[in-house]
C-alpha cells in the first residue's frame, strides 16, 4: 500500500521497496554537507564509507532494517517518528578518538542526536545501534578509521583550523548500500531511499 501520509514524496515507496542486491544494509543518518570542505578530502582517503558514497554525516541508527523489508508502513512510521522532533543547530567543535583507530568530529551538544537514536531504537527494537556492540553510542562524524595512525593524526590537525563547523539538522536520511569497507565492491553504491523532515522551529 502506498504511503499517503502528509509529507510523503512521490516515488518514495517505489525507491524504498525496489529490489536491491542481497546483503545490502540500510542506515538512518543526518548528513552534514557543511562539513565537506573541512573533511571531504580526508574522508575520501581515510573513511571507507566515503568510498561507498556515504556523505559526511552523524549516524542516527545503523544497521537499520534490510532494504527489502522497508515498505510504505515503515516509511510512514519513520516520518511520524521524526516529525515529532524539532530541527536543531549543530556545532561540530571538537576532535575525538576511539582508541588510535578512529578519528572524528563531535558536536558540542550530543543530546539531540542521542534522543533521535533512542527514539529510533525504541520504535525498531530489532535494530540496536551498531548491532549492540557498544554500551554507549557517542554521536560523531567520522574523519577516518583503521588507517595509518600518522595519517589520521595529520588529518585531525589539518581539519582543526576549520572548526567549528556549523549546520542545521533539518531531516533524517534513509540510505542503503553494500556493507561498508568491502574493497571488492564497486564504489559509490550507497544511495538515499527517503528523507524525513524534522519539525520546523517556530
């Protein structure tokens, strides 16, 4: 059944329900194009998801449902869920690390991202953030992961003068593609299936 809820976009159901290769994944994320001038060059070399076509972003929920199971009812549920949150200002003002393997930008206020992740997980309890591997999911925008530590440190220092990066989170994007980091897969396959506006601030 087609999604006829307010805010539905023509063709959205068709894109989400389209046949995709077996084994593809999906993710809910907030893209931050304003960060691309700062991180784009480094993500292209150091972040495997950039090779796969995923833009600079902060993750809301990954992995989400298998793309083949995302139908009109799921899209309507997501639209209602995220419409209950107001858009918000984002300020990426710090560089953080997960060990020595992952370097990232962090928001000065994590609360809106944590609230979105918590609500999405509550609505879809079969999709724990990062498969439930971490006790605490820290909102972050990855610059590079599992690359040479010296390259990661150099990227962090090169990006520092660009901070803070400011943006407005106005929608959550649903994307799908092959598992990130598989160098045998064709680059650039991740694609947007739908976008869910957050409520406008008045």
